[in-house]
C-alpha cells in the first residue's frame, strides 16, 4: 500500500486503481506470515480454550508468567538489573499481583531516555520488529518486540472479534487511517481491495460530504461482515447512511479503536449498521488489551497484561473514580515494560463485580483517554487521528496541531538537540499526505506545550466552532 519511502509512495500514487489493489494484496501476502504465523495460531487456540476460566484461574496464569518475566528482567535486562539491585528487590519478593507495587512505575520519558537499557541482553535489534508510536500526547517512542509477541497481539485481536461471531477471513472493511489514496485525489475510488485478507481498506482522509455516497456505495457492494476503524471515521459513514435511510450495510459487528468512542457516535453507528459496537483499547507498547463484550462491559484480558488503575499518590483508584492506566505485558521478553504508565485514563468497576457474559478478568467502566478532534480541510474533508504525522519522524519530543481556520494549521513542535531540516521535511510530507496541498502548514518551535489541568494536552486544538466541524448532540 502507500507505505515505504518517498519514491515508493510516489509510484503508488500514480498507479491506476486496479494496480493499487494488486499492490495492497501483494503487501498483505508479503507481511501476512509475520502477523499470522505459528505463534498467532497457538495463542489464538489457547485463548479460546481458556475463555471461560474463573478469575482465580486467570490470576494463577498471570502470577506464573509474571514470575518468569521478573526473573528474566532481573537477570537479562540492564535497566531492571540495576533497578532491582538498587532497591534490594528480588523477583521472589513478588509473590502476588499486589506485590507488583514494589516495582517503581515506568513512564514514557524513561522509555525514551533508557530504551536501549530496556532491551534484554543478547538480542540484536536486527532480530526484532521496531514499531514507532506518537501516542495521544504526541511523544514519539521506538518500541522493540519479538515476532512472537507481535503475532500474539494479532491473536488477541481475533480472539476479541470472536466474541461477536467474527472469524479470520470474514469480509472486513477498514477505516483506520491507512494512506491508501493520495491526498490530492478528488474522485473515487478512495479505497483499495486486499484480496489476500478479504479486506476493503478505505482512506480516512477523503471523507467530505460529497464523497460519503461513494464510501457507502462501496460498503454496500462489498457487504462486510466486520467493520473496523476509528470511531470518528465510522461515525461519518454512519451519519450518511442514517441521513439517507440506507439500510443495505449489515455487518455482524463494528469494532472501534485508537480513539474513545463518544456516546453520540455509538448511537449513530449502531443505528446505521443494526449491530453492536465493540470498542477496544490497545497501544503500540503492547501495554494492556481492554475489550468490550456483548454485554457492554470492558474486560482487561488477563492473559495479555496486568492492569492497574492508579489515582492520587499512585494508589489504586476507587471504583467509579478516574485513574491512570498502568499496565504490565506478561509476555514481553525482548523489552519488558513493567508497570508502564500509559497516560490514558480509565474508571474501574468494583473488583467483586462479575460480567453476565461469563468471562473473567478485571472490569472497567470506561477508558477516557484518546478523545481526538478532527482537522477540517479547505475542501470540506474531516481528518482525525493526525498523530500519524509523527510516526517515523526522529528528534521530536512532542508535537501538537493547532487549527485557527479551515485554510491553515500550525504544527507546534518541541525539538530535541538533534533536530534537523530533514525532520521538518518529514513532518511536512506526512502532513501533506493526509491533508493535501491546499491547506497552509506552518511550524512553531516551542520550548513546551501547555497542559490541561489534568496534566495532559490535546493533540489537536481547533478554533473552528464545533458546529462547523461535525454534527454533535445538542
């Protein structure tokens, strides 16, 4: 697809739609074994086998794998070897989930500074997969993981999807930020077909009022069994379907991620597609997988991570009160991130509360992080999840997009000492790829970006009145 260097993207952008479909399919054929190999299938089978285990049985699995992780970290990971020595802490001192609080929290800045020290001894970077994340705060990180962990993450995806009766190979429509169509393109198709995975991949960057009929016609022809995407993108499609009385798109389920789904978005989406929405939370750091079940409860998948919700003074948040998500992936042996502070906010339910669906695992009332706005382009497109402009860009500590008008955006950037002109060009190229050439883009280099009262900042700040950006409930 439109991934790779500038030359590959330029060639892809000039291809006719039929050849783009072949390029998308070829890309999938080439990468499919990396995502769906032996570890994927073994993990998915194990998850389905353990689906109905009790909380006590799941906790035993967590403790057993946590002990292995801690012993490995204390022996083979420089950061934790030093930390445990300084604290006089031995892995055997952590015998319960509650004992995990003896290990200090790990924040994003520490990962940025000591990322190499978090890598286990004897592992070459060339043997690992490196993924880049900007996160909702715009702070870029390089995260290394084994192919085994990478495949296990996909197993959790498809395990969660099985709760809605969806299986690997079902027709899937994706609206999740893939740059499959050049930003300057004005006529359909705004999507590509991935025949290898029975998938129709839509651009999230061409969703103007004028174009929505093309999106909906394509969905109606494709007849997806699963729709997956950003809630902001799926919501725009749902609005068009509902406004025009179109009832031809009937998937088994809609799965949303990467943004917090808002109540009015959920209402419109479920009405448009006549099925349930299953939001889920995950991150590139592989710190936590939290998925909604058919009963509407959010389950922390116990075989993925140990999840804590911490309030004031780093103590467990009380049920019903917001706190910061802190997660420990119990399978991450290449780059262990123990008690990793995600900076996302969640509200826990009472620990004794059980879900009527019968599955175990800790329950959350909601995950409040990842609420993002849209950027509005001069030609009327609504573009969300703009943090993608930071992926693969080096030497940027933080960034924020400020939109004073529909014709202009300002990218506020906190540089580190190694920032180069090439980094600005990469930022500009990524921005243009998503927004096109008609909007003015300027850079404002600042010492820091202002936080809100909760210590976070919005990645997109807009002066455009909300009623001019999208339809919201009164």
